[in-house]
């Protein structure tokens, strides 16, 4: 067969690939036996060397385990294939076609590989994927776009169950990367009723975080990592022994691992374990597109959670802020939050903050506020501490009686005495008979100012300082 003639008339990058096949269903050497002008020129430009016929494919194409599987399926199994993928390491989108060719050798298969490359994703090319892929990805996108803020976790749970069923997998999950706390959080998951996989045994493994941190190296710039058989597991044992051990020790025979990326940052991973390996190509194609929607929505979810935290937190002290306090009170008044009685409304105000600001500077005043907030949070460890404004804090204490409260106020005084600048004026009010919390706040605030007045009567020299 004249391979040079076959590729000569192709305008886009095209080449003929040979794949050495073994009787056990695995493959050996993969070579580019012929290439057209576009492929040769591209090879020289990217790899810095002229194309040599019958050379290893890695001399003129990026090395990629998933790509090798595609070439084997086409050349040796006779499957015509098309996919549209993002080559991470090159920052390019590749629209690729593989067509099987006749071979006169029993142990070698051939295929025609043609591709078109672009630095940007093209919607038309994504739409050209199989109908099943487009349908599944569209359904996921619609569910995500229709999700309400307070229902997003439920929607993700529904989606991961759909993905598990499409993959025919025993187990599927989305792991979110918590960089600050060095852990991966199981955001949502789905397990087949007949599965023997125990997620807790996997994710609570002491070495799991370090293993997960190696996922990116195992993927090696490809779109994903696919382990479908013993041959792939043997390869993984050499490439990433930690991940290999994790899989084999937990009776996992096959796995699909997709990174969830947004703005070049890995947010986490989607995993499908013990999946239907005969559908590998379809599953890869579907997840390749679907994970873009999923990653985008997770990024949006994380941003909203961060904004929610920031909008409710006092950035100086780390306490909840006045806005959060007002929302909490409104929820209690409206009945959205039910408080079991009795409960206590407590106001605590720093004595002498103005003096510290005037005499030692505002940085010392800020330090004093942070110290005061830390002491309150330590003593009232089971309460939310709100910075009501300036040097004033508010707490709602539940489940403690008056004796317990007095004991804690003594602890507050003892802790405050460690720092000569820290001194609290405190007022509190017990809600026992269904009083409006706003009335309780008013009474607690008035008692606090009475306590403050008593403090300055004992220390008149500090009254205006």
C-alpha cells in the first residue's frame, strides 16, 4: 500500500500510523510511517526536527496515553473514531479523525490520522460530537443552569448519579480541592447498590491527599487518566505507584479520572470507578465536554460561598459582622429560625478603646479588638460572636443556665486580666417567656451601659480617655 500517496492529497495535517498488536489484546510500538506536507512542517516547527518516516509517534505528535488507546482501537480493532479534545500541555484544541486501513501484516494495524488545530474552543466542533454525547452534556448544562442557590448541592447529587449510570460505574464522585486545609472534600457521590467499593476507606486513607496531589502528574497534560484493564494497571504501577496501590488495594479494576479546571486552576476531580470499559470512548467523549460545564459551575459555587462568607464576616476580628447579625435576628423574628427557650442575649463592649487608639495608635486599637474577639470566642465557644459595631459585640447563648453564664463571665474577666488593655462591659437578658429578641437585645444593651457606667465610676481617670 502506497501510504505516501494516501496522505499526499490531504490539506489538513495527516499521517499514517502503524500500531504493533499482541495476541493478548495489548499493543507495542506505535510509529508514524508516512505524513503529508502539513504534518511534516508542523512536526519540524513544534518538535524542532525534520520528520523521519517510520519513526516513533512521539517524534512528531504529543505523547498521550489516551491518544495511544484511540490509535490502537482504530488501527487494530477497526473502529473509525472522531473526537474534539483540549491538549492541555500545548494549550490547543484538536479536532481529530482516525480511519482504519487494511493491513497485510498479522501483527501490525494501520490507520489514517487527520486533525485540525485551534488555540480556541469552537462551538461548531463541539456540536459535531455524537448525539449521545451532546444530549448528555446538554442535560447536565441545563440542570446546572436551572439550579437555585440553595439547591445546588442537590442538583450536583442528581448529576453525579446520572454520570455514574451513563458510565455503568460502581462509584462516581466529585472531589473538591481545599488547598488551605490540605484535603479533598467529597462534594457529591453515587454508589451502585451492588458495589463493594468503600469510599471512606479510600478518601480517609492518611496518604490520600499526597496521592491526589500526584493526579496531575499521572494525567501528564492530557485531558484525563483512563485505566481500563490489567495492561493499564501495569503501566500505572510504573508511573504512579501510590495511585496504583490505592486502586488495587480497594479492588478497583478500572477508573476514569477527569480534572475539573477553571481559569487553569484545578478545582478538583471527577472519578468513575469500575466503569463499563467497553464504552470507554463514549464515556471519555461525554465527560470531556461535561466537565467544562461542571468545573465552571463549581467555580461559581465556590465564588458565591466565598462572597457569602465575606459578606457576613468582620474582616478585622474574624467574627460575624453586623449585617450577619441583623439577618439572624430577622430570621428569628420571622420564624425561619427557631430558638429553644431559655436562651440568653449578651452584649459586650470594650472599655477604653478610644484611649488605646489615642495613646498607642489605631494599629494597637485593632490589635485590642482582635484580642477581645478571640477571648469572647474562646469563652463562648458554642456561640456565634457578632461584631455589632465599633467596640461592641453581641452573642446569643443557647443551652446554658444562669449559673453556667456567671461561671463563664468570671472566666471572661480572668482571661481579660491577662492583657491590661482588655476590659469588657457586659449586659445580658434571659429570654424565657417568648419575648421578642429585639426587646431582649434592647434590655441587654441597656444593662451593658449600666455596667460600663459602673466601671468608669470606679475608674474616673479613664472616663474620657
